[in-house]
C-alpha cells in the first residue's frame, strides 16, 4: 500500500506487525516445530500451500503454537492444522465468497474468514490460487482500507 508506515518488528520474536506492541503469539515458534511429527503427505500439502502463497508476492511467515500464518502487511492466510492426509487453512477477505468448498465462512469484525480443508492435488486449483491472490492484495496488503477511508 503506497505511503504505508513500515512494519514494526517485535524485539523478542521478530514477527512483523502493523503497529507497535500489537497482541500476538510471542514465543519460540517455527514452521519446523509446527510440522514436527506430522505425516509426509501433510507436510507436502503444507509446502504446496506455501508455494501458492509465494506466487502472490513477498510474504513473511508468522508461526505460532497452533498455526502458521502468512502475511504481507497483515496476516491474510493461515494453515491451522496439518493432519495425516489433509490440511485445514483459512484466508481473509473484506467480503464473503460463496463456494461449496468452504467448510465455514465467518464474519469477524469487518472481514470474512473463509475456511477450507485441502486433501490433495486437485484442491490446489485456479480457484484457490485466485482466492489467495485476492486475500493477499485486498487484505494482506490492506488495499481494502483505501475504499473505507
């Protein structure tokens, strides 16, 4: 977003945040710790999801105890669970999308959180790639705020 203030980095854990001292899961977390003990198929799905995130643009990873979030300026997508043969993910948009693929779409404040379970290669399609690009640009880069000012 043009003219946006630089992100603040937490001196304890190094996570990037939009404002100083924003509440976050500050701790000794990492992607490796999140994936430790997970199945190979689950880890492969995680890697495939992160590869789609990487195609959206520059991003940072914000691991916590129970999830790994991905952020541009703010967290726009997350892997919430890595199972034996599936991963549960979500992405955020300032609008609700409709698809039978969503397990749940919930309104949180002024945004909508779209939850999916990804189980195989067929789930990593053009729709998912488009949704993640939109979440990255509209919410992650905070472009949606330009329309509410």
